[in-house]
């Protein structure tokens, strides 16, 4: 996969805790009574486990390893090129390492790297992994880490964390997304995803963080490339302030986020404008359409229609080199507004939706 030349198709994973052997985070909006009863991916994992044994493969020893094999099998069935996935900081550093021990951590690395199964399983199958690293969502940070308590120390920790991950996966991971939607931090903070005024009041902090992360990746792996993705449904006036900190630009489009109809992929033409303005290769990192709630006019059939239109539209664009659908599977974890919980091409019980079959069919047709 080369995001600067040959067109690539991928999918986004939001429930990366399954592949890290970690517990799912607390839902953003409380209470979410239904989240107690939805066995996230359980049926899917059991079915895949039966297939693994039926074909004579060695059964993976851990639940996270089985989940990675199940994911790889499903992605190979539709011939997806890549997975874009959150590598939550807290997976590697559940509790904040004292500042006095940072030099030792920088030298020795983390005791465990719980994303190894995912990276190894997918890359061995020819599926590329695009980690999203050092995302400052509060649910992804180590317990006890607050950006506002000491922004300078946060920057030091962030840079070191990025270096340790790139050092670990050098040679297997080529593309690294640093942070997430830095032009949309104020809305993340307003929605409770981020905490702290540093995310919304300090352009200097944003500049410093993106600089440090970009340099960290390239210092550890000169052959790696960095990605910054931007929320693109609203105009991006200052794209140069982001593009100077990365090698590729990613854009996130959700034109039907607030209205179910009409299905709209014409906004993707903005990606061409932004790519030309930035002077960098570009891809659509996220786009999707929820299959519900029905009360708001969404449906599985409309989701499938959107997926087909999005894949065909992006494939035909000269300045866009890839598209990543949001997202692979619905989960028991709950967010707000309610359509956030219905973007999966597979439902929370492991049942493929119409859009999953559409995904595979259209990829086959576009590749000839």
C-alpha cells in the first residue's frame, strides 16, 4: 500500500481495546443502559474461532489474538488494504509514570506492547496498519494525566510516547497519524472527549505538540510518513498551519451526520481543493453513514447506498489516494449523539449489515 500512488481502500476501527486485551472505556454519556447488554463482538469472535479450528490453524492463545485473527479473516474476505486504528496511550501506560522515571522509561521502553497481536497479524496478512497515536481524548490518556496541570510536561511525555511506539513497530508500520482532528479540538472538548483549556485556548500548544510528534516519528524512522487528519465538513482556512507538520493530509467527511437525506458525497470534491492548497498527498481518512436511529431517518439500506457512492466517488478522484470507511463494527461502548453508535458495517452482535456486503462487492468491481 502506498498512499501517494496506487489507490487504497480501508476501514476504521474504534474498538481497539478488543485487540489490546483491555477493558472497554466508560461510555461518554451516562447512563447508557443498553451498553450493559450488548456483548461487543462476542458472536463474531466465536464464529471466527470455529472457522480457525475448522481449517486446522493453531488457535490463538488470548482473546485479543483471536480478535485480531477474526479481523484479518474478514478484511481479507473483502480485500481491504488497510486498517486505521486508535493506539490509545493508556494501553501502554495505564497509570501515569512519575516524571522522575521518564528517562528510565525512554531507555527501557514499555513493559508490554498490547497492540503487537494486531500489528503482527494484519501485516503478516498484507494488511497495513495506520495507528492513530497520542490522541488526547481523556479516555485514551493514562490515568492521572491532565494536559492543563503542566502543558510543558505533557509535550515531553507525548513526544516520548510517540518515539517508543515508532521504535517498536519500525519496519512494520509505515504511516502514523499524529493526534486527531486538531482543527476540531474545541468541539471535542465541548463534547467531553477532551478535557482542559489547553485544547481550545492555546495555538502555541497545538503548534508545539504537532511539531514534537512529527519530529518524533521521523527521528525514530526516517522512512515513515506522518499524517494529520482534519475535520473537513466545515471550511479549512488555515491548512498550511497543519500541512507543514506532516507528509500526508487526511480529511474526515460526514455530510449526512445531521440529516439522513439526501445522501451526499459531492462534498468530497473539497478534498481535491484541500490537497491542492496543502501541496501534500491526500486521502479521506474517515467517512461514513449511520444505519440508525430510524427515528432520525437513517437505515441499513441508506447506509449501503452511501458506502457504494463514497467508494465510487473517491476512486474516481485524481487528488485522493485512499478512503477509509467509518467504521468496522458497532460496539457496546456508547457515545453521543445517538447516530455515533450506528456507523459500523457490522452490528454489535457480529452480524454483517448490508453495507458490509456492499463494501466487498464494490471493491471487487473497482479493482476489475
